[in-house]
C-alpha cells in the first residue's frame, strides 16, 4: 500500500494540533511526518499569519498555537466533518 497524499489543510490542522501545548521544530517534523523543507515552509506561513507564536525557552525555540490558530483548527475540523457527511 502506498502512502496517502494529504492536502495542505490536513497538514496545517496536524501542525496546529501538535503545537497546542508548544513543541520543538524537530518534534513537529517527526509527529506530522514532513521533510525539513516543508516543515519550515508551513511554520513560516503559520507564524507570519498569527496562527503560531514562537517562544524562546531555555535556548530552544518552541512553536505554540495561538488563539487565532485554535479558531483555524476548529474551522478546519468543521470543514472536514462537513466533507465527510
């Protein structure tokens, strides 16, 4: 069986879920199963648009979902549920 291709919305939703309590770049990359290049691209997009915030913690950069990101995650979930009906 081949891997199923995910759409951008699914990847964004997975990143926002992963970062709810804050997470490191490498952990996001591993949990969402993305290449380094794609992880960087998505994280830049999400931070630039206010869906993720960057927190410097003990010489580490942590990405955390913002309230705006939580709202986007909920909207994406609603769309996914609607498509499933």
